[in-house]
């Protein structure tokens, strides 16, 4: 019989973080993800590890201790995030242009205080910039009426790859993780207590049961779908709000610094960030229905372009957009607040009478702290579960980050074929990058398949065997990241990817056709 101590439903940031924490504590854990790992919200974020600066204003203005705790937690988690996944996360300088004189001392005083609190968690000193200096640093800033700017540091990371690194790290210490396995039913005993789940393996179209002492619901926007499998009448815990991003060619942001407008005229946060050699712009915030692949509407794209051109000297047009993606924020509902823009992004932990533990809300930055809290609550409720350790994730380096960058680079550049790809390979695979060479049957397998991309045949094979790639877009969108930066390029590579996958996974002609149709459909609509 299939059994584990713990079943985790959902393979996004939250579920992956929980699986790693549980496995490190010596518990047996099995995770099921209905699509690909990270295919939900966790690959569609703005890719920032927030140090909690946004909570500082409320903490000071309202002397709010809860907001203050969020600042401290943000700083601690950001430090741990960057230290434990240095190949996937790095500091980024963000510049906020200021157009009113009165803003300069106010914003600077806030950031000065933030620097003081940050201590060892600081990623660099915040600075006040003259208008002329700010324009030199980033020529996308709109010069009209510019009075000055502030620069501060935060973290940036590769969200889709971080999910994989967390799951590989969990697997390394005994966890079992399955993508394309949907939980379709919760199993209960005669007293109504949860005993496990029914799972649909959508690749083989088989259904089976898996039993466990405890089941954790970490399904983000789908939180209430699972809760309703448990109790049809339960009131909603989560409401969804969509946030879209557009990606432009790198020439739109020719500096390594990002730009941030803390409050547009309609009250939203706007980021323009350098990302994978491209320019990432986001985001929006609109109530949206639940969907596995939320659509990006023309209106949303126009909205972002309009804001972009209004606040920056960029002049981007529709034709410049290389790709778009939308993610659903799993926001905790609050009866007293009705606009999703005003809901506090907090996490929530709930046990149902059957024993289902639901963890919802939060943000990528706090995935580790959320996992720690979830496991602590679960173990308190299940004395029969006997961990061998307390939580160790604060200092646990994820797979790919065990060797320093310099050492990996030195070895990568020894391979004549790898040398031009070293940056891409290190930033995606860290110290595992060299293993890709083992999947080269000929020299040509280490050559990029398309000009101006870094994807090689050997890399595709490697990810099939080591990174759970089961469908073409698992590789094209989330392992290589190509679909998230330039959809046309991903389309151009589809035939090669399918060919390699068919060989490696012994696909029948029918499977090959199904995979091709599905990938084409996704690439033409929402990824
Ligand atoms: C536009 C946007 C920008 C953001 N930017 C940032 C940012 O810059 N920094 C930051 O810290 N946070 C950011 N966030 C928040 C962050 O992305 C989310 O809080 C986080 O990714 C949520 O992770 P999750 O695992 O809870 O949800 P998800 O990533 O959605 O994972 C849940 C998973 O559960 C799976 N699932 C559902 N039902 C089942 C089932 N029946 N069986 C098996 N699996 C199932 C889903 O397929 C999904 O993959 C952003 C969010 C959005 C929307």
C-alpha cells in the first residue's frame, strides 16, 4: 500500500517548502501536483524577494506591531533565501524616481531607518540620487519634472527554478514528489478522519489511493476546491486576484537596475525589472475567476503599456511585447475588506474537523517561514508523528548551490562548448550544470539549438532525467524559462523538444501528437 507520514497537495512555493521542511525533519512525505511543479502562481510572480520595506511605513505611522513583525520577517527570510539559493537569487538595485520635492526627505528617512534595522540582512545601502545621477543610472526614467530618486536593494530570483530546486532538495532527503498527479478525492475513515487521498495520474490516466497520517492542503488559488472536497459547505477562505506581467526586449532596460513606482495614480505598485536579459513589467491586480491557466486580456496589456509609458521614458508598443503571463494571487478573504487591492497578503493556517491542514495566502518571500509554521502546527496536532530533527531550513542550501559560483564557472569554462553558455547554465543549474555534459551524445548536443538562445539537446535530456520534465512546456516554460521571456522562441523550439522527449520517454505516435497539440494550444493562448 502507498503510505507516508504526510501528503502535501500542491507543488508550488508553499507545497515545495513544506515537503523540504518535512523531509529534513525526518518525516516521510509525498507531494502531488496536478500540473507541472510551479505551473500555478509560483512561476508567474514579479520574482522579487521582498525585505519587508513596504510594511515599514504602516509600522511607523500606526505604531503597528504586526506590520513591524512583517518587516523583521521579510528581512530574515530574504537573507536566508539569497544565502540558500545563490545561483537562483541575487540582490537587485531598485530606483524610485521622485517628482515632488517633499517626497525626497520622507522616502529617504524611511529607507535610512530600514537600513539601520536591516543590520546583517542589508543587501546594500539606500541612497538619495540627484536627478542627473538617476538619469545616468537608468535612462528609462522619465526626466520631465524629475526632482531626484532613491535607490535601495532587494532580492530578485528565478521563481520557476526555485520550485524545482526545493523539490530536488526534498527528494534528496527522502521525499517523493509527483507532477501531473491530481488529487481528486479525500479519503476518510468511519469516524470522518482523513486517511489519505485519491490521485489521478494524468500522464498514464490511472487512479490510485495514497494513505497518510496527515494531509496538507497547499494549493494556493485552489485552496477552497480542496477544502470543499473535505466539507462541501465550508465558507471560502481565499479569493483570487490576477496579476499580469509583460516581457519586453532587453533594450528597454539597458541597465542592471530595476525601477519601481510605489503608487501609480490608481494606487498600484509598478515594477520594471531586468530579467533573463529581458525587461519584465508588472503588475495588475483585478479580481479574477479560478483557472489553471489564467488568460491575459488585451485590456490588461494595454493597461500596463499605458502605465509604463506614462511613468517611464520607454515608449513601448504592442508589437514589442514578447510574452505575457498571468498569475492568481491566493488572497485571504476578509469580510470587512472588499477590494482585493486592499487585502493584506497574509498567510492563514486552518485545521478542519477531519484533520485537513490548509495553509493559504502568504508570498514567495515567506514560503520557508510558512512551511516551518505549518509543520510546527501539524506536529503539535499529531503526536504520533516523530520527527528526528527540528526545522533546519533557515540554513539549508538547496540543490545546485553547494559550491561557490567561482568554482563552478572555472570548471564550466574549461569545456569549449560550455564557455559561452556558462552564465545561463550556472544561473539555471548552479553546481549541477556540468552534469548536462553527460547527456551529450555528440559535440552538436552542446550547441544551442537556436541562435540567441542557450538551450541545447543535452540540457533537454538532462531535465527529463533529473528535473521531472514530462510535457514539452515543463521544459520550455519552467525549466529553461524561454516561454516566460519570449514565446516565439519557445514555439520555434517545440519540434526539437518533442523529438527529444519522444526518444527519451519512448512516446507512442499518439502520445506525441497529444503532447504537440496541447503545447501548441498553450503557446497560442495562456501559458
Ligand atoms: C502577479 C503576482 C506577482 C507576485 N509577485 C511576488 C513577488 O515578487 N514576491 C513574492 O514574494 N511573492 C509574489 N507573489 C506571491 C507569490 O507568487 C505567491 O504567494 C506564491 O507563489 C503562492 O504559492 P502557492 O504554492 O501557495 O500557490 P501555487 O503556486 O499556485 O501552487 C499551488 C499548486 O497547487 C496545485 N493544485 C491545485 N489543486 C490541486 C489538486 N487537486 N491536486 C494536486 N495539485 C493541485 C496547483 O496546480 C498549483 O501548482 C506574486 C503573486 C502574483 C499573482
